[in-house]
């Protein structure tokens, strides 16, 4: 159940970032001020959601046969996302700053 819970949590974070556009103030992109709870602490929510989703895939396949062949593929995908900065925006800052 842990893997499924992580998957749902990761997808919620990723999909919320699609519907909440940042506001701008003096040329700086700011997070929406109405964001509540833990979501307001994610500077790059789409990146966090994608990585949590991949970690949930790893949790779900660890008990299957030949899991050792699939885990490196997912880890390479995580490193590729971080290396290419696929889901990051450069000037996205927290609303409190």
C-alpha cells in the first residue's frame, strides 16, 4: 500500500502544478499566495511529483522477480531528469520571500 500511496501523492503534486500558475511581482515569478498546507513548500512541484511517482514505481516492483533489472532503469531516469532539469523553472521563488 505504501507504493500506491506514494503514487497518488506524487500525481496530486504534479497535477496541482499544472493548474496553479505563478503570479509575477517586479519581474519575479512568485508562488500563488492561496496555496495551503505542504504544497506551498515545493519550489518545483512538478519535479517533486515526478520523482515521488518514480519512487513509488520502485516500491511496487521491489518484491517482483527480476526487480534488480528494473530499478537501475528508474534510477537512470531520475538522474536524467535532474541532469536535464526537465521540470524546473529558473526564477520560481517562494511566496514568503
